[in-house]
């Protein structure tokens, strides 16, 4: 059985992971310097840690287990500040977005750790193209069965989260018309998108264990769905969102995700419609809040903006992708990275 720690932290406890780009301070191009940030942050007594991700031009900020979103966001504020200070002292800059506006995905250097090198060998070119960045939110749940039930409950609402978070309008310097190009890049990976409808946590666990025995992957964290159980942490991990630029957008998205885990209507023994999910995921990535989505109850099309209003209880903010597009229109695409750096510091 997979090691499990459900119920060991309070329900709706929170952990947040942000993936921030490391740029050369002069050229504002991605640069392989995650080792500098990890090394120089290790003895600072931070409320969390800086760690590696697949690409050496990305640093991941991890909070600890926090009682609520506000506490987690304050931890991220300290982690962002520390990363910014270390970067500045080393001729670097930090920026948050779903992808760099002009860098080619496969040009980004890979961290030379065996787990990442193995991913490159196993997945091939699609792994090299994963030069995109996401916001991952872990929410504590009381039991394994509760985790699976909550996963099915939140799944139909995740395209709304994507619409709110869309922050990668450029793919390798091209305005593709998609507000989240990251969503399409992630779909190139195996075991991506929506989880299959297993019916129960036990069935998911049996499937994951069988595929590990077959040698298809070495541990369940190599399942890259938009939402997944994370039994080792005792959480449901929501992974759909593009990485925000402003910290207040991270806070908003985390609040929405935690609220969904707490209150999204249960589907009982039923499964969310995966066909509807695929359509809604694409539409949200394409048009953000202007997308027409199939309502989670499946009975009609509604604007993503209306569903976001339903989740937030107020007018939703525009996706940050629009700010990138406006900056590029006003001053050229090369100006976008500088704007991202400025807004990431806050």
C-alpha cells in the first residue's frame, strides 16, 4: 500500500507551492541558477524552503503545513522576498508567470538530478518542453476515501480556476490566442489532464501500485493530473493553475481551491463527466473568463465569468494574461519580462 497520512493535519490545512522563473537581471532571459538560490537560502530560517524543479532556471517555493491560506501567503511573502534578495545579490531577478514570454521551452537547462534525468529519458522531448510554471495547492483531508470523494467534487470546477489563473499568453514569443499556453504544454505529458474515473480511492491506489510494479513510473508523484491525491502529505493537491505574477492572485486562487475542497457539491457515487471537463479545460485556456463553459451540473452553457462570480461572491479579477498582452501591445513583447519582474516583487 502507498504510504498514507490522511487526517494527520487539520482538514482544510494548506500548503502552497509556487514555481518562479530565475532570470538574468540584465537580459531578463532564463538562467540556470537554482543552485544559488537553494544554497544561499538554506540557513535563513525561512517559513518554508526553496527547492529545485525540473528546470534549473526555476525555483520552487514551498510553504510548510499552514492552518489557513492567510498564513501560507505570509510564508510565501517571506520566501519571495528572500528569493528576490538572493537573486539581486547574484545578478539575477525573479519573475512569476505561467511561462517566459519569449524563451523557447526546449532551450531551458535541466537540473542534473537523477529523478529529472530519468524523466527526460522516459518521457522524451515532451519532458524537455515542460518549461512552464504552475501554482500547486495542497489541502488537508480527513481520510483516503474523503480525498477521492473531494477530488470528484472539485474536478468540474477546475476549468474556472484555470480561467482565473491564466497567465501564459505567449508560447516561445508568439501570441497564440490562448491565454494559458501552459495548459496545452502540460497535456503533452503522459498521465496528464483529468484523472480517470476510478470510483474509489482503493481503486486509484491499486491502479497506481500496478503501474509502478510494471515499471511505468517509480512513484505516484509522476502522475501529473490537474488534481491528484497526495497520500504522503495527506492532501488533495490541485495543480490546474498557471503560476501567478502578483502574490495577491496566489492568495485569491488558493482561497478558491480551499473553498472548493470544503464545499463543492458531492457527487455521491457518481463521477464527473470527463468529456465536459476536456471541453471546459480547453475553453478556459483559450479565453479565460470570456469562455463559455458547460455548467458543472451539465445542463447549459454559461460564461466562465458567471461561474467565477459564483465561486468568489463578487466580480472576478481579469486573468493576468491580459496584463501581459497589454504590456506587449504598448511596448513590445521584450518589455513583458521586465513587467513580470516588477509585479512579482510587489
